[in-house]
C-alpha cells in the first residue's frame, strides 16, 4: 500500500500492528490535550474563546479495536474471542 506518518513515525499501512501502535500514540496526545486548537474572538465589548479537538474519539476507538483484532489474527492466526466482549 503506502506509508503514513503518525506520532512522528512513518508506518506501513499494510501492517495492522504498527498502525494500532501509531493510533494509540495519537489517542494519548488527544486525551492529554496536546492536539487541541484555540481561537479567540475579541471585540471592544466582548471576548470569546473556543477550544476544540479535531478528532472523533468514538471513531478512533472503533478503528483501534478493528486494528487490534486484525493484528491478533495476523500474529496468532486466530480471530479474537467475542465471548469476553459480550460479558454474559
């Protein structure tokens, strides 16, 4: 496929284990507030500040879960068990 740079490291897109580790670094940076943006709008009367994070953590978690399962399947040859996820 190709390569992508995540967390300052070049990662091969065809390797799900490396992609998972790269996305984990990005997630830690998002959670710690390192990757946030801040805008300030000021007029003579008011001042407003907006802080935002340019990411969807739910989508990031879903992709990390998918990559983790794919990594486990490539390293062990088996799919991860769904029994523990369902928690009867």
